[in-house]
C-alpha cells in the first residue's frame, strides 16, 4: 500500500508538473488599449494633479511605466499605421489623415456621407492582427479603425480581425452621438463584411445644434460594452488579441451628465464654454475643463472594468495589458491643453513633431513577468510593437516570414522591447535613431540619443533633449556636424509617396 501511495503521489506530481509546463508555455493573451489624443501628462502616474485616474495609476503600480515612449506620428491615422505595420512614417503607406468622403445618405433628417474613411493600409504589407491570427489568436477590435475607407482594400474583416465594432472613419468619430456605427457581420456561410448600424435613438434628433443634446446612444459606452462582451466570450481555448481603440478623450467635449461628469462640474475656476464648429462636427458645450477631465476619468473607469473582468475570469496573470495614446494632446472642440499642464512640461501638441506631439504615456502590465512598479526610460516607438508581440508569442524571424516577395524592399523598422519588459535591460537592443514625418504641417523629426532634429518646411532645428527637454534652444548653428548627420538619416529613411508630400531638409 505504501508503494502504491508513493506511485500515486509520483504520478500526481508528474501531472502537476506537466500542467505547470503547459501553463508556462501558453501563449499570452494581449489587450492593447489605445486612447485618442491623451497628452503625456494627463494621468496621475505621469504627474497629473487635477484629474482622477486611479485605475491607470494602479496599472502602472502593477506594471512598467515608460517615460520615453513615442507615438508613430503626431496625428491619428498615420500613428496607428506605424503600430499596425511595424514601419515608421518614412516607409509606411499611410502618412497622414487623408480622407475619402463621397455621396450622401439620410438618417432621419440628418444628411451624412454614403462612404467615409481614411487612406487604406497597403494590402500587400502584413499588419499586426494578421500576424496574431496567423499564430492561433482570436482577434477583436473595438473603436476607431482609420486604416481604410468603407469598402476599400483595407477594412477590418479583410485584415485579420475576427470581430469589430466602432468607427471605420475617424472623421465620423468626431461625434460621440453619431448617426451610425460600423460592425463586422457574417452571413450563413461565414463570409464577413462591414455594415452600418443606424443609432435610431440618435437619428430622431439633429446631429448638430439644438436637439443634439437629446441624443442618448453614447458611443464611448457602446464601444466599451462590445469590448467587454468580447472579453467575456473568451474561453481560454485559444489565446486572444484585443485592440481597443477608444476615442476618449478626443473632442467633441460631450458625454452623459452622470456622476463622473458631475464630480467635476464647478470644480475648476474660470471654466469656459465652446461655441461649436459644425464643419468639424464639434457641437457646442459648456464647462470644457470639466468635460475634458471627466472624459479621462471615464476612460480610466473603462480600464478598471477591463482589469476586473480579466481577474474575474482568472485570465489576468496570462494577459499582457498595454495602455497608450495615439499622439499628443489636442486643442479641438474647445480643449485647452495648457489648463491641466497636459503636455507634462513638453512643448507642442497634436500635429507637432515637438516632444509634446509625439511622446505619449505607455504602460504595460503582465503580472509575474513585468516587474511591478518599474519605470523605464528605454526609447521605443509604435513601430516596435509588432516585433515585440512576435517575440512574446514565439514568432521567430518575423521580417523574413512576413515580408512580401513581390516587393523589391518590404520595410520593417521596429525593434522588440521584450527584453526590457522581462527585466533583461542588458540584452535590449537600442534604436540608432527614431524617425517621424508628417506632411500636413510639413514637419520631420529624428531623435538619435539625446539629439533631436526637427525640420519644418525644409528648415532645420536641433535640440539637446538631455539639457533642454522643452526644446526651447535651437542649437543647430553650434553643432553643424550633428545637423548634417541627422539630415543624412532623413534622406536615407524617406521613401517617396504619391499620396503624402513632405519638404526634405535643404
């Protein structure tokens, strides 16, 4: 009997060891939360003193907070493109907010575009959801797409996304109470397509001006509810990748008058009102500071619900949770970045290649793998996300595996920061330089170490970020050789685009 018990114990230990090995070898789930136009200094964990963000502060306390993380561009569509493609904006297809609007359709008494959206991603270059799906992941995206107009060659169902709900067009996302939303649906044969779903409680009323306040279908909540349902549907049989592209805290400054907003009403001295901008679909609003603060706290509440759901399902320890913003703070719809010191003592806002336009909050939580409460100054950019995910899910030589053979050169510009995440800073490869270009304001930037070149209309400025993070002192005349070196990088990294023009340095 004693020997039998020993054999049973031995078998149990072997089974337990096998189960532990299986758990250890499981691919991690990944949820990337990308918000819209949040500045570097908008969160408590990044120094914000006036806006409550307890859940994101907790996420930082339980994970790693990066202090030198960069968006791919100072505006939405190209920034998201760099994350999706692993390319910087000198190489990727989408380099600006190029819009496609055509036709008209009526929703009640509201005239809207029949087709809307942005310039499509290159269909011959792989994007991140396709890689995740190819490696056994179920994929869901909820929020703003901005990677191709409706019906184009690049919409979610054509690019590796299993389930989608949100705005295909980022211009439509200017409204929080719009006429319709987009959803991925499948027919009886499993064929997927993107459709519009009219928000019938909204279309009873005008989409601008008097009556707009009677609309009740608030899309920030609708998107979040769909994301939560998707998480809840995950069984653990397959790993999942969720890309939650919330539109908060982008303008318009408008939301339900609930306890979140009421907590900020009458809190700020000299709060002001905004008269509206119909062309940009920004409705008038009152108390813009309270509105903006409440939008960030609302987003923070969404993050808290996501963390709670993962914990409820027993998935928190095997889920990498990432939070960031697509670019720096905006001044649209009446927003006032200076009021909250939103730029975190960085100069510049959205559409600028100064640090304030491109340096963003970036937080990663992975319990047991990423050191809790760690702060890291590794320089990373959005185009590093693709190689990092490939590392973390076990894809080797991703550049070779996913390059397009039809192209003479198929660029990948990112470096995995997985070693940094996992506490192996000594093994972390560092960028020789980071690169941005943005034609709509005719700006280019290169960061190499602590040197930062900013090119505006072909004219060069040079900043020493080690001693001048606010970029107040242009030292180009003092260091002509540094300027020459960084100009060479610009000419090396820029590939011409027929859709997006830029002035190269003289």
